C-alpha cells in the first residue's frame, strides 16, 4: 500500500506584475525589476525582486480551484502593502519540516539537509546521509501525513512546514496554521514533465538562499537530459513495452501524457498505451492488458521484486507474457533504503537525467556503453 501511495504521488506559468507601495505612505516603491527563475515547471513560479521573492503554486492537486502565493522576505527587506495578505516567510530558513521523500534530495543537493528537523514516518527515507541525521535524533519522526503529531511540531517549532494536499479538504493544514506554524503547499508531484518536476529544486534554493547553487545543479541536469535525448535522435522506437502490473484486481497503466510515458517517449520506446489521453494512470482488468501486451518485447514491472520467480508467484497469469518467458523484465523499485524506503520514488523526480539514461540503457544499450543502470534492475 505504501508503494502504491507513493506512485500515486507520483502538471503554464502565470505572469503577473505587482504594484508596490511603501508601508505607511502612498508613494510607489521603485522596485519594478523582476526575474522569473522557472522555465520548465508548470505549477511553480518564482519572481525575484530586490529583498524578496514572490512564489506562486498553481494546480497543487487534481482539479484545484485555487492557487497559493507566498512572499519570501530577506532580512530587513520592505514588503509592499499589496503583498501583505499572503503568508510571509523570512529567508534564509534555519529549520524546516518536509512531508514527502521527494523533497529530501533537494535539501541534500543544496547541502542544507541539516536544516531538516522533522519528517512524517522517517522509515520512508532511504538516503544514507539523511538517515544518519535520523539516527542521531536530529530529524524527528512527526507522525504521518494524514495525522501529523501537532504537539511534536509545536515543540520543534520549525520556521516552515512544506506539505502537499490531495484535495481542498485538509483540516491538518488549518490546524497547523492555527497553532502559529507557517505552512507552504507545494505541487511538485503534479508535474508531468520530467524536467519540470526536477525544477522544484529552485523553490528550496529560494527558501535557503542557494539560488546560484541550484541554478548550476539544474542546468547540469538539463544538459545531461538533453545529451541523453540527442543520443536517440536517429533511433527508431521499435521495441514495445508493457508497464506496471496488477494491484488488487486492476492493472494500472500510465496514461500517454504522464511522467512515465514521457520518459518512454523520450527514450524512443513504443509504449503500448502512449495514445491514452490524460495524465496519471488508468485501471484495467488483466484480460485487457494481456490482449494488448501479450507479446510486448520488454516489461517494466512495478514493485520491489528481486527475481522473476518472486514476480511470477505474485500472480500465476504473468507467465503468459512473452517478456516474462524471455526474461526481459525490469523494475525500478527494487532498491531499498535501510528501513524499506524506495530509492526510486525518493530520488528519481530530482534526477530525471538518470531515469532517462536507465530507459535508454534498457532499450538501446549500444548507445550508452559506459553507463551503469542507476535505478532499474533486470529480474533474473
């Protein structure tokens, strides 16, 4: 169930100008220079002004009917009256609580993992670096996302709690705010563009004053991703691929505009459900999947399976797939942290270049002869 929820958690910018007024006078503040630092993420915009930044989070959950705006205030900076209606967050932060493992790599990439003071259900974290902080008692377990430990959070008193919502009904967030804690809603999990998901690194850079470092890191990820793309430019998408497997009584296939489908498209793979409109996934009965993908060349299975035997024992019908018989089955989810956290779900969103290279290595190994798989493993 934990793995499935993480998968579920695994979507246009809004340009605006802000008229600024001095706090007690009607004189207009001459602060018209704005730098937009986001290029790929569709649900995040960051406008940087002198002394402060305006962060806007759009589409934080499916069919969201509201946006969230935050003002990041540097020391002694004046905030225009027109922005004082929004949550103001003093930066750089000295302490933070995040609630998704996908945020942990961002903190580590920027070298601020020691600012993390709490996380819900710390067993989910697989990173050795952050696990060491957990073991030392520096990062506290603050419950679970749906039932955060309010008393512990108040005691920790982090300068900011970054969380997410699956809909507009989240009383926990309201309770946190009533307790005087600052809360930021983010929507990185809604991004379908691989580079867009990774660009949320820049949000954490803005929170910790690490913009330069983030720019260099992200530019390198973009460069590596584009180089991987260029390696398959003249390659045909001949190999057919089956993705996923049964969960209870349904097989969830990734839709054609999803994060997963984009990787398969970029890796020049013939994904059998590429024409299925929409994002996220669609549940299908086993018979429908078998009918369409029985002879698929490669099967990318979900789950933490280590061997074909283990996968086969979970459902005897899996042996009907040609890819299973030919032992062409891979999974991205078998590498686990010390306490069971899945490395792929934690790290992949921040390193799409490595995910893409894994897919290219699987389907076009001759193009990356010196590359070793990062997340994927072939079941034997």
